[in-house]
């Protein structure tokens, strides 16, 4: 995939891990069209996310899922993601596929997303066609639907790390910033289109009658959009395979130079570089490893991976904490927003009889809440376009602080003064936070990587830190904070709502956490000049 540029251009796309000892070659400038093609993966992913947000609860209710299993559905995927995402990131750092390091993982996770969509949107229909016994049909329908939801969430959450690492591998520093802004832009567009299609009553339209149910209609659109977007993404920018660097090193090369040539693990602490840390496995007798694949497998053990994450430099750790705070605030509001609109803004009751006024008002609030989420997605795209111009004036620190502050103030006003029109207007501030979370932390990761690479080039004899960390692991460590935030929100907010007796506490909690986060990003996160 993406190999139409010819073999003659392959050397141009080699990452810093593949060049000579000084590692000074930077990828060429990418055309805007290629960066837009690369961003289509985020469009397709967010479109399917919006479809899930609109339909997953009706689907689970329609198959008869017991309330006792709801928490398992929502917590199983983030728990798996939090535990396994760094492993996938490390594996992509060491992948030697001829397609490149990241694209095999993106393709696999994309197919898992497609399979998850197929299972949870069509599980009830398929089991009804295959199983006649009502009791067995109910058990199989619930099982297949649950597996589909968990599989989709698992793959959709995982795929963000390899996509970001892919962008970092094949782009110069300036193109990384442009690419991240395009990612946020198309994330907003995808979510807005998904929410809009989810709000249409397909059951009374011709397409709905042809395909059977609105669930099948949304599967048709989702699978088509996902396949198209990921095909464009995987063909966007050529990705060179990770070379076996040791194979190209002359036997007479000095041990110190040998260490410099192995750039597979070169994203670590600057302090260790300055102390002249070298990898004894590569430096023994100045000879290349007898079995590089075996060496890679030794480095990718769970013990070494955990050691790499625990020993990450403090500024990486603070960035992960700030990302956790931000996503905890954002998800606290977003996962319960339609319920808040139905119960608090429209004064409805989801537990009333289905023909009662209170229940109809709740349903109306949920519908308006979906339009609020659509406003959030559209403004996220608009703000991502404005970020680049704003960044030249206030910098990454100002953008990071402003995103948290505006979200905290906006959700606070919504909780204190629940009104239909003011709430819909303030939904635009959700988009500010969304765009901030999708761009600024990854911009900072790119800045940290560039700083470390420049520091290594200035220090003769400096080598990698030997921690086994790479761009994939760093991106995975950052994105797995999203799963940890889901675990915290899923496990804690239900308890808070039961204690307070009202979903208003959800919005107030989101506001409080975001305002705390604004102080954290201002005081603890390090910004590169």
C-alpha cells in the first residue's frame, strides 16, 4: 500500500532510525493533499464513533441486555486498552513488515473495527435467522452484540496511537503540526456527519425499507465510510520498512559508532544521553548482533516495557497526567450529556411510562442533546482550523490552558443555569476541548522527540537510552490515558449520581476537573521554546 511512488523514492522516506550515525536527515515536506489523505482515518473512525454513540444503547436495549451487564460492556474495553495499548505501541516500534512499522497495525485494527460494527449492528438479525429457540436466541444475541461493542471500542481506541506514530515517522516537524491540525479538523467533520445521519429517521425512508432496519442502514454507511477512509489513509504517504540496521554495519566499525547507528530505541531521557549511556549488548567487541530478531524479542518483554514506561522522563509523565485529567473531564460530560438534557434541561423522566408526557419530554431532550453533540463536532473542526493562527500568538501553553479553562467555565455555566438555548451555544466550547485534546498533547510529544534528537546530534558518543521506548510507545502511553479516563468515569460517576440523586453532579464534576486541569497544564507541563 502506498507503494506507487516507486522504489527510487524509498530512501527519501526513511525515518531517523534508518539513516546514518548522526541521524540528521529529515523527511521531505508533504503536500497538503497527502496530509488530508492521512487524516481520513480520523474522519472514518470518528464517524463510526458517532454512530455507536447514537445507536449502541438502543441496540443493547433491543436485544434484552440485563442492566447488571451494562458496566461490563463499558468497562471491559478500556481496561483491555489500558493494559495492552503500550504493548501494541512497542510492537509497532519493532515491526519489520514490508508495509512499514505502523500500517500493518492500522490495517488489522481497522478490520477489527469493521467486524465489531458488523456484530453489534447485525447480531440480533443474524442470530434470529440462524437460531429458532427463543431462549438460545436471546443468549446468543446478547453475547454477539456485547462482543461486537467491546471489539469495536477496543480497536477504535487502540488505533489512535499507531496513526499518530505513523504521522510522526513520515513527516518533518512542521508537517507533524499541520497533520495534527488536519486530524482534528476531520475528526470534527466525521463526528458531525455521524451524529447527523444518526438523527435521521431511516425507518420511514426508502433505504430503510430496502435494507430492513435503521441498524442495517447505519451499518451500510459505517462500513462503507470506514473502508473508504482507511484505504485512502493507508495509501497516503509511503512508509519505509524498518531495516535491519545491524546487517548494514561493517564489522570493523567502532563500538561507539555501532551504538549510534541503532536508532530503534532512541526516544528516551536526555539525561541518560548526556551521561554517555551505551547498550552493552550492541557494543560487545564492536560486532553486530548474531541474531537481531532475537535481540528485538528480548527487548519487547513485558518487564522491559513496564520499566520503560515507569522510567520515562518526568515531562512525559506530567503530559500523560494532564491528558488523563482532560479526558476525564471531557468524558464525564460527553457520556452523560444527552441524559442531562433529557432530565435536567427538559425535565423529563426516563423511568416513566413510555406514553407519558415526562418520557416524551425526556426523548425530546435526548434528541436535542444529539444536536448539541453535532455542534460540538462542527466547532471542533472550526477551532482546529483557528488553532494554527492562535498558536503563533499564545503558543502551545496558551492553547492548552485556554482549552481546559473554556471547557471548565462552559460546563460550569451549563450545570448552574440549565437552559436549552444557552446550553446549545455553550456546546461550542466542548469542541474547543475536543480539538485541544486531539492536537496539543501530540504536538508536545513531537517537540520532545525533536529536542532529544537534536541533543543527540550535538553530543558525540551519545547513544540511545536502551529503555526500549520509541515513538509508538510514547504515543501509546499518551492515548492509553483515554482508556484510564473511561475506567474512572465508568466506575465513579454512577456512584456520584446515586449519591447526589441528580445528573447535575456529572456536569459540575466535569467543570471542576477541567479547571483543576487548567492549573496543572499551566504549572507542571513543560513546553519547548
